[in-house]
C-alpha cells in the first residue's frame, strides 16, 4: 500500500520537534513527507525543504499557500503535521481542516483558551481527523497501565502522583540565544503558561489517559525562579478528581539532574502502578500484599495493549521515537479507514483532549494568580 | 567507660519502636538498659522487663513511680527513652526532666499543640537534655546532604520535593486487631493528625534538616480514604519557605507497593540532591550541567559528616538501625559531656524541632479544614 | 538527496531480524527498500514483498536471480541487506559482491569457518562495501565508552567482564514449532555454535569494540542444558587478551528473567566503565577513588562520539532500533562516499570483524571439545 | 537471661573485622565482651581492652594465656571470637576448643590446607561449638533464597553466576602503610590465596549455601595485576557442580567502582534468583515465563526463613551488621542449647564449610599454576 502523503508546517532548521515528527512518521513506513511550509520565510522554507528532499514546488512560504495549493493537487497531501510554536497551531490547523486535510498537531493545542475553543469548532465541523501528539500515551507500558486500571487491577483509585521535572532552563538560557528556550518562555508564542503548558500538560494528560479520571478542581502555585523569566518554570498543583481521588502534579524546568523525568504513580485500594518515561520499557505493578512485579514491554505478563504497541521482542528497548511513532501509526490506521468513511475506535489524543489541556493551563494560571485558590475545571 | 544507665517508658511486648530504641542503644555499647515502665499495667511491665533481663525491682508499674524511685537510687537511670503512644509523651517526659534525668523521646513530640508548648517549657527549665528521635537525620548520607547544602553545593535553593508513602494502612486493619494500627489511627492517642503526624512530620523534619530552610506557610489537603478511619491516611501539602523556595510534601499510608519510602529531593540554582531512605547508603548529587554522581556511605567523595556517622567501610550497607543508633551515640556524647557541664554542638533533633513538628501537624489540619487555604506556621 | 535503493535477502513473514533491518533502514530516511528475495519460495517471496509494497517484478524467487537482474537494471539496488539464517550468508553475499552491490549482512558472518574465509576473499576482491550488523556497536553510549577507553580514561586495561544472558530457550521450544528457535538450534543452519554463535559473538564483538583489545586465547565450556538440544545453550569462557588483560564471557539462552541482557564491564588501573543493553542510554564511569558518574546519551558529559550517534535530547530514550539505525546511517555515508570513490574512516563492523567472530565460535567449540583447554585464536 | 560471656582474640586498634564482630555480638544483647587478647603485644592488648571497657586483668598478652586463665575462672568466657589474620586461626582456636570454650572464627578457616585439616580434627574432638563467620549467609534474603531453591522454586539448577568485585587494592596500597592491605597481600599471613582467599571464599560459600550444590571441579585463572603484589588480586574460575550445573566465579580487588559487590545469580529450569549484597533487602525472583518479582526483607512474599532473620518491618533497611548479627544470634541459640547438651538444627557455617573453603583456595591455586587446568575438589 502506498504511503500516506504528508505535509509539515514548521519544523525547519533549529527546530526540535519537527525532526521528531519526521522520524516518527517514517518508522513504520506508512507516511511519506512530500510538502512543507517549514519556516517563517519562503527562502528558509525552501532551504529546509531541499535538505529534506522535498520538490521545490512543494516548499511553501506559508501554510495558507500550502493548504490552498495542496488541496487542489491531484496528489496533494492527505495529512499535515503542525509543529510550530503554540500560537500558530490554530490558524494553521484551520486552513487544512476546512479543506478536508487531516491534521496531526503538536501540543499544547493552542496558546489561548479562545483559540482552543475555535479549533475544537473547526475540527468538529471538518470531516478530517485531528490528532494531538501527546506522544507519551503511545508508549506500550502506558497502554498496558491504562488497560490494567480499566480492568480494575488497582481497585478503586485513590491517589495520583505525577511529575515531570527537567533541568534545561535552570539558567536564563533564553537570554543567550537558545531558540527553543526563547519561544517557550515567550507569552506571545507559548501562551500564559510556561512550564505548565510545555510539559505540565503532558503530565496532566498522561494521568488522565492512564487513570480514566476526570479532574474536578485544582490549586496551583506557579513560580518563575529564574530572574527575568516571563513565564513559570516550576509548577506545583494539588488535584481533586471527580469520584474522590486526589493527586499532586509537579513539573519543573529548573530541577538539575532531571533530563526529561516524566513519571506517574497511581494507587487504588487493591494495588499500585509506577511508570517512568526515562526507562519506558518497564512498569511496576504492586498488588497490595503481594511482591512487586516488574512488567516489561512485550515481555512476560504483557497484555494485548502492550504487545500491539511493540515492534520487537522484550529486552530490545524501544524508546521515545517508537512511542511517538505509535501515534503516527494509529493515525495512519484512521486515515486509511477514513478513505472508506470508517471511524474505528482508537486511543489517540483528540481535539477535546487538547482543549482539556488548555483548560488545565488556564485553570492553573488563574489559581496561581489567586494565591493557589481551588479552581474548578 | 561504663555504659550510660538507661530506662524506658513504653516498649513492652507488641510494641515496634521500643525494640528499635533498644537495639539502637546497644549498637555502640554506650547504654545499658536497667529499668523500665514498659507497659500500661504493672504485671505486663514486669513480664516485659523480665524478658529483657531487667531486675524485678526496676520494672515499674508506671512512669511516675519509676521517675521517683530511679531519681533516688544511687545508680538510678541517667537517661530515659520514651517510646509510648504520642499522648503520653508530655506527661512522662515531664517527670524525668524535672528530676534532671535526660530524655530521649520518640516523635511526634506530643499529641496536642498545648502539650508541645508545655513540654518545651519543661525541657527549657530542666538541666537535663531532651532529644527527639527523628532518626532519619542520623543517616550518614543525610548528614552529608545537609553539609553539602550548607556549603553551597546546590547554590540558592529553589525547590524541595519530599515524600513518605507507605502501604500498611491500605485496608482497615485497625478494625481487625492490629495494635500498631489501632493507636496510630486513634485521635485520643495520636492527636489530630494521623498519617501527617506519624510520618508526615518525619518528612517535614528531614526537609528542614537537610535544607536549613524555615517554612513560611503551607496549604494542605488531608484525606481519610479508608472507610471508618478517624484520621487522615493521605497528605498532600504545598510548601512555601522563607526566602522563596517552594516545595511539596506527600505522605500516605495507603499507597500499595511502598514499604517505607521516605525520599527527599532538593534543587538549587547550581545543582540537586536526591536521597531515598529505603536505599540509604546512596546520595545522588547532580551539579547542573555535569554528569550525575552517586555518592556512597563512607565511600569515594564522602565528607567528614558522612564518615563520622559510619561504622564500616563502603559497600557494607548500614541501615535503619545504625542511623537510629547515631542518634543514641550522639546523645551519649552529650550526656557524657553534661556530666562536666559541657554542652557541645550537635546535630540532634531538639524539643524545638519537636514543637515545629507539632506546629506543622496543627497547621496542616487547620489548612485542610479550611479547604486547603494557606496557613502561616 | 534521493534515498539509496536497497534490496533484501530473507526477512519474509515469520522472520524477526528482517523487520528490524527494514525499520533501521527507514529511521533516517536514507534507504528505500525496492527489491527482495524475501523467502525460500517464489510464492512466499512475492507475498511478503507485496505486503511490504514492493513491485511484483522485483520480488525474486532466489537471491541469484535477484542479483543478476538487479545488477542489470538501470535503477537496480545499490545495496542489499542479507538477513537469512547463517548458512546462506556466504552464498548470497558472494552474488552481490561480485556484481559491485554493497552488502549489509547480519551476524554471525557465516555458519562455517571455511565460508567465512571465502567471504573475506570475496569482499576484499570486490569494490563494494561489506558491513556486518553487530548493531550493539551503534549505541551512542557504546561509542562513548570506546572513545573513553581509547583516550585513556581507564588507564591500562586489566579486566573485561562481558555477559549476554537470555531466557527464551529455557524450554525446548524448538521442538514445538517456534521458527526462530528451530533454525538457531540447528547445526545445519546455524553452524557449530548455538548460543555462542547467536549471541556470544555479539558479546565478544562488543568487548573488542569498546576495549580495542585483541584476544590471545580462550578456554570455553559449552553446555546444552535442554534435553535433545543439538547446540550449546550456555557458554562459559575465560579470556586472555594480548597485553595481559583478562576476561570472562558468559552467554546463555536458559537464564530465566533475562530478556536480552547484554552487559559489559571494563576495568583499568585508573577506572571502570559499565554498560547494559537493556538500559542503553546510561553509561557508568567510575574513576578510581572518585564518586561514580552516570553518563547519559546526549546529556551532560556526552562527548562527540555520543552526540553524533544521537538524534534527540537526553532523557528522551533512544533504543535498539536507533542503535541499529546508526549502523545503516553510517553505511549510507559510506555508500554515498563510494559513489565518488571515497572511503572515509568509520566505526562499522567489517568482514574482518565477522571473520574474527567465526574464529571465536570455532575456538570456543574446539576448546570445549577438549575439556575447556586453552586455545589460541 | 544473662548475656553469654565472650572473649576476643585479635581485633585491637587498626583492625576492621574485630569491630564488626563486637557490634554484631551486641545488636541482639545476647553476648557481653569480657576478655580479650586483642593485639600482638601485652601493652597494646591492654590499651585496646581498656578502650573497650574490659577489666585490666582480663586483657591478655596472648591467646594461650587467655585460654588457660579464662578456662579456670568461675565466670570465664563461654565463647571466643577469633578475628586475627588467617595464619593465627588454627593455633588460637585449638587452645579454646580443647578447653571446651566455643569458638566463633573469622574466615577463611586457616592459611594452609594442613592447618584446616588439623582444625577440623580439633573441632570434632571438642564438645565446644565451632562457628565460621561466613556472615553473608546471615542475610534474610539469602536465607529466603536458600529456602526457595530447596523447595524447588527454581526447578533443577543449571547455571550459577557468582561474583565479588572490590576496588580497594587497585593501587599498591600495601606498599604505603595500609595495615589491612599489608596482611591480606602477605602469603605468610593470608596463605597461598589473596583475593581468592579473602573474598573468593565468601562467593564460593554463598553459592553453595544458596544452591545446596556440591562442587565437582574447577578451572581457575588467578592474576596479580598490581606490580609487586605477592598474591592474586583477580580471580576467574569456571565451576562444574555435581549433578551437571555449571558456574562462573569472579572475584577481584582491582575493579574500580566496586565497593563490596558480592552478587549471586542462580538459574534453574523453572526460574531464577538474583541477590546483591550492596542492596541486601531485595531478592529478585524470576519464575520462567512470568513477570519478575522483587521480594523484600520481611515484606510481602517473605517466607519464615526471611522473617525470622529480620528484626524490623520491611522498608526499614537492615544491613551488613544485622546480617552478621544473625550469625551471632544463632550461635547464641546453640550455645544456650549446648548448656543442656542440646544440638539443635541450624544454618551456621561449620568447620567443614571452612575446610571446603580452604580446599577451594587450594584448588584454585593449583589449577592456576597448571594453566587453569581442571582440578577436582
């Protein structure tokens, strides 16, 4: 079967996540990148496109031009990956959605709550798919964790501890020319949340994905520790879920020694689970009163949700890129099914999940501005 | 040198912490247990004393009788370990302090804030020493962590993450005859805090000991997850320290798979530290921008604070009992020095630390009762 | 730049390593699979090829036909991946090498020492490249380890401990229809070594790659623990390297709980290194008399050899497939350079490394047959 | 019950293991040190004794004088701990055994095979007990491991991998005044084995204790890597057990980064076990085809052998000293039973185990001298 024709908005030189999307789209051989509006100027865009082997006439100066022309081409893109800074997501997605081109969009959904709501409307009006790359939900052990919770292996849930510390913003690197740091600490491009938007939303999404719980309210204490930084770089949140479970969320970009230490622990009245993104092929399962068990990717004790998200045998570690590729792979399933009007069940993050993330950011900022008062979400 | 004559209040059969105190007092050979009011009835007390090899005439029916008689004996006890449930601490300590007998008392200091203040007054009026067994401060790697923070290895502190989950109260075991669970979930004996008093205070104390920070205010969300339980079994707290550092504290007794998982992480603008009680011979030091370093007890990179708290070479693990014994050992130093009126510097938890712990419990309960509002401490 | 046209011999349905090669060749987008002799019959080969999207006329019934026709095509394959059982490697490689088509071949080189020598001759006579996929040498931390040893970070090497335990042959699964187990325990297809050939050679190769040491002699004790098994499933070897270093190699396929636990430890008079394949993003460096340091992929302390083999930031784990893809990526560099007659320096395993592996297998079998007598290699 | 009166031979200032024995004897309060021949001269012996609180008239100039006088005293020692360098063990033990005084002796049993045989004869002729402190057998998880193997949890044993690396002799510290290094690298005091005697015997003993296997033959390659060192500092051994199991033993004192890394892995046809001395409260159990389980000291899944060797709840780590104290505690049981002629079953290392250790050393040295030829034991 011919690969799905993919376009990309953003992701030129200097970008981080664009390259990740490209690798993720290639791993299972189901997409082929054929067009792009990769940078903010036509020249840069063409240069980046050429380096990636794109035809010159499919390197566009902006996403509007790209959407218009690709929609008219006989073999135009079927799907587009949007990997720009947050403030561009909505405007770019809208152009493709309204032309029936599927959108795979990086997180958070948008830089403002207003944009998020408009993007939801645009996605719901379109026949095209909208997939948000909360990529951590693609890890096989995360899939197994979700299934185990759903099957009741932990009993009734009580406590959710999720954290996502990093250390790359310990110093004021945004003041010394680091592109990634610049836009991620810029309210105009990132939105009202800094750390909370960039990685706090991943933590929040992961907790919801695994537990199936819905947040009721939160109390957040956001801090900018680095002098001159315009957005939060440390996030402390207490969580109350509907049904009575409680939780804590910590995300930070100023915690030296933490590279990308997303970690989730969930406890119910029958047992617990623990998963760490930096060692993603393992999942601790601790049934109450029994020895701890170390479950592995595709290994002994792997259930279908784990096996189907794995490519290779246990002990041959899969990583971040394979977890990300699982999102692309499942998106490919949906895109192929959509050709015949099919809409199979799936586990992909949706535009509604994206909205929930922006609501979470908004609630955290509002709570923090009110001295960490409880805010309903 | 002859060992210090030690008495004990509480710690009869069925007790947990009494046995710990006895082993800790023996490890370095500087104490000898010679008297006790070990149980709540004279008969049980004598039976427990006999099992421990105490002379019959030094097994007392209650601590008042014991204090009175031992104070008159030529070779009466020089120090007493108080290892009863919390509500007895004050009354027992008072009897010995007022007779000039040193007190080594288990935590938390008392079951009420009023008692705590009275005990502070009693201790300050007495010439005798008062030592509170926040035993986790006795671990060599904790001592090294404190010294490193004090020396500036982490720079200016920003974030403190401390947690102390256990799982032994996941079920309502206090309703099925478990003595330890009974009194620890009983407000009359434990005070207004359950999990927060029993282990939350350890976490709070440890964070303060290592960082040297003073708490400014907190917001606490206490929960009793187990039906019928009268005290909290899960504790979520956001912390604001004087000077701007912020933190989170989680303690729980309903987190399956956690045996006794006290863990502290501290981050400053130059580096971080991480220590876990269950693997106490290790300390991670993460200077910002450099590889993580694993420091070990008495090993390469051990500083004096670590070495002097160690007995044996690196790789020969010391544990909980040795850390506890370091408290007894340092108390012995003070007791010997006190014979000549000396009061050397030391690292032992004091009655003021005990008061701070009870203030912390009280603040957590008050905050939680006001929907986790910020409360100054 | 257009991707390199790749063919494949072997790797049809039921295969394990063929799929790995295909993913590895796609990750960096530098190869495109366009032809194959994927199975042992023309029908199966065409079916497998169709499933992979190959054109029907480029799905061949055998590798001779494929080599002949592809060599004549204008856009025939530039390189071929040989992923059959061992006994086919030589015959297949010969056909492509003699027609100037580059060969990327799975390990071990061949099933017999005679074939290995013939393949060396064939490779040396050809202008085409020959790359052996000792894929573990592609891991970034392995690259860093090699560079650190070469730079003298460990001082003069003394001790090499390498092991590679698995558990998938704990039972006699080759007698119950498991295809992978069948050929790997069949002397006709695997050669005289079972476990020693399948994974022992990986361990041996890794030790040599990292240390730069040359083996002088070995004493091997091979065992078939499972009743009816025709080849060894556990391998114990003592190693003596030229220059005086000594080592041990253990590989096993009957060690329950070990999925794919390749692990290398190297010690010199100034320090040590430790690396585990199942947690490949870490490398322990233990300079003598200093704290242990945990180096990470692309993280603090990463040197160029580590960084250039990494795609994404630290804490975003790369795994087995990315390590494997590093072999393909470097092969692509060589193939591109070869178009202009270039032969840049590289770290890829060569046909000589392959011969060394077969010599190692042969020496182990001979030693074991002589009661583990020392055998020179 | 009054504590057992204990004497000590060796263990004066500068000693390591003497202090360990003293702490171990105190932990459970069942011994009281009352006499000693602690050093090689009467003056030093008295000084060391005074520092330990011994009465002056019970500090002896040598062990013969001590044995003679203590045997005559009404309250003379009931047991003696022999903690000298190896070459003194036999002569000292003999003096006490022949006077009916129980002996607790450090390992290895003696410095020569001839002495070992004489000591066996002396012990068998005596009514007194002889206990060898292979202390690692006292760890609760080691006890559980042994019981699990005996109960068949691993099925028929196939592979035993045991290792004991250290790094403290990486440099020639014996040439710069380090007392511990001096005698341990001196053939006159240690015997013909260096590393193999000092720690290799611990590894060998541990493997036998847990597996219950009897060694049939071995092939050993001993090396002295440090220039001028007179005894081996690295030990490579292949093992063949009666019944068909095979193994490898590595011990080293020149492996930087290894403090005291004794580690045992055992594999049978139904499962595996793994235990590491540096993290002694854990035991991995890997039943074939099921998830790995992490058993803990006194925790969920603890069997009686584990519980009875534990003092405190799970998660409160016990360490090296408690494991050592378990040997003393069980010795106390035997000594008390012996007062009434009882000889209960026990798990303590005996003089026969000590002989087996010296036979192992002797076999390793002989094998190594014959180019690692197989030697029966």
